[in-house]
């Protein structure tokens, strides 16, 4: 099958890749770039484990064709941390014990990252609504919601400081 | 003066959290190996059929196709580790035949250079089937005389047990409640689909399998048995796992054995990954049960008779069907002191996807029925359901007749009291339901669950603790962490026992090659059984450490204390040596010694202590739509001692929501053997916006046989959510539901019945 050449920015670096027309973004990230943080939980956009940010928006990388992402800027869990310190979302998921098996965690954090970057005011309700795209079978959701609230607050304080 | 704990009872950060938030934690599907092949399964489209012929000739011609493994060659593992006990039983574990027993049963596996080639190869394979009559429900299967799903017949297992005199019991009862309950085919729905492994059979005759199993060591036994290899030629490595909930309590049907077979033929690593659809269609689920229960009580609220008849739908293959029935018996009889108790449990094969272990084992099914019955009795006797339970539960010091052991810790009363106070039980129970379409109610239920397997199953645990020359510690254990955090808990126990700080403890990978025999993670056992092994190993290491220190410091061991990385004389803190200095001296510096301080333990836990819980559920039911909104769950659980309260609370909140799913939305719908809802679109898991306020309450009863008083939590916290919710729905609406899940349709139907009467 004919390949498609694409150019994508992933976690700050540009990549020129040759992909099959049917390759999904998750396949390219995991198989070609060895970025296995985004997980496949269902392959049909229902569980949110594969969530990454594309041009600042949360997308389900199992529903985006790699060719559609051509020219785009992608952020995955591996690129979230800038510098020696983990990102406030990562820190909050640790400090709030919002992790159990961890399989949904990268997707949930990336969904929350887009939410925080795109919205100024976050309430527990708006977080619950937004994170409803991410299934979690372990935590009962309470702690991930608290972690996102905490991270949003910490980030706001950072900006104000 | 007792020393204050350094690790036990503290909400310490789990050891894998940073790996999990940065994306660096590797799960089975994240592992790549050089020269790796990709395998796919061709599955049966028939619920019951004989495979007459498999023609792979066209697929063989496809470039990149490397090997096939068929149902004719590769044995299935059809029993669990109880059968490892004797050679005779072990032989019955492995079944090689030509029958498929459910839609999705593996028929042939193909290994190819890539996924696409494997998929293409599957489409070229021709299978000739002779369809057989499919038996879709257990009653049909029991009545059927000519068609046998397994050669020994369709009844997989039958248990009969009587305590006291059931007829006498009912004769003395003032009130008798008789109902039939039906429970659903719940799926584990772990976020990492069941079924990814990488098998590599190397030229030296050694098989290495990466698999997300809960039971690495038993999986090694199963693979060795199925492939006829010596145990020391099989290595099972468990990477990070995306949730298990009982569904990885052994090998996955058609996965590891098929994959290993393909690798043995090719000498190359082979990876097989099931899709979500395959996970739903062809891996284990909770046994649906029909539970007929007749309960008798005196008018002053003494439970005196309970007659239970369970029919459990095993599906096409068994594994845990005996244990699940046994668990119904032990949790039912164990929880209440009912002198006359008759129990019949029948596990029946049907042509459905296999039933298996799922968080709570048989307890969620049994508890839903029994706790509904108890609530109805309270209602009829106009008693507070809390008082009725307090009056009848089996108390501290009494003998559990099923397990034949004394109850040495029981915090149930405290669970009930704290839960009632926190939820405002007394006041809310008295409040009249709100007028209008939305009715509110509060209900409660209690539960008992066993920690570990006791004498029911072989339940070994082992650990090794090694103190290094710099004073750091390696803890070697096969305890499989599926996400609960049990490796963190075990590190806390090692730290506490040694007196060495938690951050100095490093926990081994979960690898059968380097770890001693451990039963695995099942039955809420790791903090207890695993913890006892770690404590024993750490105690041995501590004793050796103190013996060396005693020699160095010139005082007896009982005069020494360990603190902050040093050992010193209790009455003279200047007589001190750093553990790192002492260890370097004896391991390296003093060439006449060169001994590493190592403590090891292997053995079995002395008991199967019960842990207890009370859940108070508040609901709002819209009687126009039938919709149930869960407002709040207050879950009070007696865990003996919370080694890590943060992780215990994590279990309780997570279990609460999984229990809500079992109660309200989750059920695999099977029609003529076809699963109709094999996706997250159609199988409704609860999401963030469905989760209510959850108040976890930890009660510590200090189990004397447990490490630092600990017993279990993992399963129990989901067990009685459904019964608490059902009892709350009754309180809100007056409707009593006997079937799970309790859907809006079923509530409307019952409300309509009420109106007609």
C-alpha cells in the first residue's frame, strides 16, 4: 500500500515519518516513536486511555489517523514534564494518590492538561464532566478529580506568583 | 516503651507512582523484543461444535506467516491450582480435544511477521465444524441427558452442606421469607484488556513468558504442565498490569499456552494481544447465579434458619467454579450465627464464555441475596435493620463452622456504629420519602470476606530480605501488584520490621526466575499472607544484623535499638554504629567473613481471618424514569490494621464504584451464545460524572495472626454495595428488586406491579 509522508511535532521535536494511510496516531506514537505512554484500552474512542494533546486539544489517538495529524503539534505524557521537576498534574496525581494500576493515568492526565490550558476557571463539576471521557476501573474517580483540582490551583498560583 | 512506627500505618507514597505518571511504566503491550512475531487467534463462530478439519494450506502460502497452533495440538488449562496437588488431578487440568464450547473459543492461532499479515492469514484458514446443540442456560444444561459439554457431564460441581436441623429451624420460625435472586454476568473490564503476552522459547530449551498474571508462580506451573517442561525451564515475568480484579487469576484462555506453542515452533518471541472485543467475548466473567433463599426468624429478631439453593452458570470452561461456590457457603454461613443452615450449590457448564474469579468471588452474588433477605425480615418485624444485624452477626471468639476457626478479630460493630454516625443513619432512616417524583432513601448492608485461602487452597508465601553493604535493602518477592499497591505495603512491613527507613527498601521485579514460591495476588491476601512472609524474612535479617552489632558494640542484642540507619545501645546512645559501616565491614572489609545479611521465609499463613464491612447507601430514585442516582456511599471496613491507610481508602473508593456498576448497570447480555454488548459503548461502566460522594472509614480490629494486625480489603469493599443500594431503593420507593443489575426498566416494572396490587 502507498505510504504517506507526514511531518509532526511530538513533544517539541519534529519528525518526518512515512505512514500507511490506515495508521492511527496511537500506532505511530507507540510503534514508530516508541512513546508507549498512551495506552490502547478499547480502540474505539470509549475509554480515553490513549488521550494525547493535538494542537492544544485533547484527542483520542486511536480515533485520529496519523495522516490527519500532519503538520500538527502533539504532546504526550512523556513530554509533559519540562525541566527536572514533574508537571504539577503529575505531582498532584502522586500526592493525591490518584493512581492505582496506572493504565488510564497518562490519558487522564493529558485530558486534564488540555482542560486546564483551555479554561480559566475550573470547578469540581466541570472537571467531573470533562474527565468523563476517561474510564478508570480502580480509583472510583474521586482522587483523580481532586488531583486535577489541586494541579489547576497550583498552576494558577505559579502564574500569579 | 513501644517504639512509634516508622512505616506501618503511614500513608507513604506508592513505589511505582512516578513511573506511572510519567508514562515510563511498561505494561505487556509496551514490551518489544527483537525479531518478534505477532500472533492472532481464529475463534469459533459456534457456541458448541466439533472441529472436524482445519485447513491452513492457503494461509501457509502467505509471505510472512511463520507458524500455526491448533486446538488439536495445544492443551487448554481447565482447572485451577487446587489440582496441582496430585499427579492424578494435575492430568485433568489440561484438556486437548476437538470441541469448541462458546462463541469465541480459540480454534487456531497464527504467528506472522506483523499484525496485518496475521489478520490476513486468519481470513485464509478454513475450518470445518460439525455444530452441536448449544446449551444456553444452566437449567437446560442440567436437564439435557444426551449432549455433554464436558465428558463428565454438564454439572461441573455440586456442594451440599447442612448445619443444624433446617426443618426444625423453620418449624420454630415466626416469619419465613422465600425469594429467588438472579445476578448478572459482570465483566472485569480492566482498562488494560485481558490477554497480552510475549512468549519466547529459546534454543537452550527455556521458555520465558511476559504476562500480566496475578499468579506468576502458578502460571509457571500451568505452562510447565501444558507444555511438558520442567519448572526450572519456565520463567514468568509480570510487567506492570492495568488492573486484574480476579480475571488474571491464572492463565488467560487461549493466550499464553498458544503463544508459547508458536514460539516453540519458531524459536522467535511471539506476542499476542486481545482486542477489547476479544476481552469481552472470550475471557472470564462473573458467574451469573440463581439463588433461591428461604430465611426464618423469630418475632424478636433471631435468625434461626436459612435454606440456600444456588445454580451457578459456569460457561464453557471452569477454572474457579468450585471456589466460587465454596465462597458463597463460607461467607453466607460465616457472617451470621444462624444455627440451622442448609446449602446447595450447583455449578453448571453452559455454552457461554467462561466464568471465573471476579473481585469478591461468589460473595457479591450471595451477599446480594442474603442481605436482601435480612432487610426484608427487619421490614416485616418493624426492626431497625442495623439492630437486626447487630443481634445476629457472628461475634469475636465464636467459631466459624465452615472454616473451623475461631474469630480472633471482628470490628463489625464498630463499622456499623461509625458508618451510622457518619451517614446520619438514624435520622435519615426516619425521614419520610420526599413527595413528588424523586424519592430518597438510605439502606445498609454488611459483609464478611476471607483473607487468603486458608485451608481451602494451597496458599504459599515467601520472601527474601537482603541488607546491602551501604545499608540499603532489597526485598525479593513474587507478590503481583495489579495496581492495589501491595508491593508498597510489603516494603512498609519490611521497613518496620527491620527498623530501616522505607526509602531504603527496594522491591524486586515480579519474576519467577528470581523470586521464591508465592501463591500470587488473589483472595485479598497480599498484605496478610505476603506480609507475614516479609515480616518473617525481615525478622530473620534483623536478628542477624543485631547479632553482628552486638559483637561489634559489646552489648547483648536486647540492649540494642535500630534507628535512623544506625544501631546503638539503648542506655548509651554514644555506643553506636551505622548500619552501612557494619554491613560494609562484614560483607567486604573483613575478608574472613564476607557475609551478606539475608533473611528468608517460606510457608503458609496460619489462618484465613475474616474482614468485615458495613456500607450505608443513600439514593434518589426518580419514579417517573426509574433512574437511580446514588448520592453517597459510606463504607466502613475492618481491615485489622491499615498498613497504608491511603491505599486502603483507595481500595474502598474504587470498590464502591465497581460495586455500583455490578448493582446498577453492568451485565454481559448473551443471546443464543452471542454477547451483544462487547464494547464500552454498550457495556456500561460508570464514569466520573456517575460517581457519588464516597466516605471511606477504616476500622482497625488488630488481627492477632496478621502482620502488625493486618488482614484484607481488596475484594470486600465491593461485595455489599449492591445489597446496600437495593435496600436503599426499597427505603426510597417500597420496591424490592431481586435481579441484578437494577436497571431503570426493572424499577419501573416493579413500581407498576405495586400500583396494580
